[in-house]
């Protein structure tokens, strides 16, 4: 088998982030392979997407388990059976427990549609609009025992525009989610990511020091 990083994707819904990973892998710009897609929701569109691309799917309905730890133990069993190295939460609407985190230490990722620690939890777009934020964004982070909390790998800032509603802002954020997730996973696949407490060091990758996003935009004086 090749040296491609083996991913297990966990989802509950539409799976556009899964689709973006599938497309990026197909385009040859992400050195990874999705060995299984797991959903807790039987109607998740993400299961259909996976099947259309020949990726094995497993349904693990959370309601069939008495406790979250029993549910997570089943997830671990399925992930191990598919030789998963990196667990990718992509719209997975369940809180994970130490059972999953202990089985894949520093090997569980999540994506969130805000610049954490701003607007954690559900309805991040609604929260950003209600707060009147002018810049929000997306965050890819390692998962720890607290929701939307672990060390941050990639963030992309996105402006909130006049006339935005939740759907419009969500669509703009999702385009960046799809870039951010592939980028974060590629950095891990290349062995360039190291966690140091809350901070994540990435070999040979940094932001451009003068990059900014002003919202509203205003002219930058030319030097
Ligand atoms: C994304 O917005 C992600 O940030 C959040 O759940 C959503 C999943 O979207 N965690 P999709 O199912 O990948 O389209």
C-alpha cells in the first residue's frame, strides 16, 4: 500500500467538506486516502457522496448505544478496522469522548465555521451576525475534550458583508472551509505539524506578515 495518509471521515449531514476532500485527493493535491466514512445519521447525504466515489460507508446510529462512551467505542472499532490514521470530523453532530481521543491521540481534527475562540458551538454564522462581527472565518483544529477548543492548525478570515444572512454567510464560509481542511490535512500528511501546548508549529509555513483583511475595505496608502 502507498504512503498515503489514511483518513476516516465522520459526518452527520450534507458532507460538502467530505466532497471537497474527495475532489482535492482526485486532483492530486492532497496526499491522503479516505478509507471509511462513518455517519450517525442514516439520511446523511455524505453517505451517498462516499458511495458514489466507491468509499466504504458505515452507519453507527447513536441511538443504538446507551452511553456516549459505548458509541465512541464502536466508532474506534470501525476506524481501526479500516486502518484509519487520522480522524476527520466533518459536520459530525456528536461530542466525542476520551474513548475516541485516547484511541487516536492528537489525531482527531474538526472544522468550525468561525475564528475560534469566537462563536463556538452551534449556529456560528447566526452568532457572528447577531454580534455584528465584521470579520469571521473558519478554523481547523485538533479535537480535545472540550467542544471547539483544541489547538488550531489553520484559520482563514472571511468578511461579513452588508445584507448577509445566515445562508449567504454560510456559503461564503464553506468555500474557505473546503480549502482550509485540505490544507491542514496536507500539512499533517507531510509531517510538518507539531503540537506544543495550545500552539501548533508548522514547519516551513507561516502567514505573510503584512496580510490583513479590513472590513469594510479601505484604501491602503501606497508606499
Ligand atoms: C461545516 O460548516 C462545519 O464547519 C461544521 O459543520 C458543517 C458541515 O458541513 N462543523 P458539510 O456537511 O461538510 O457541508
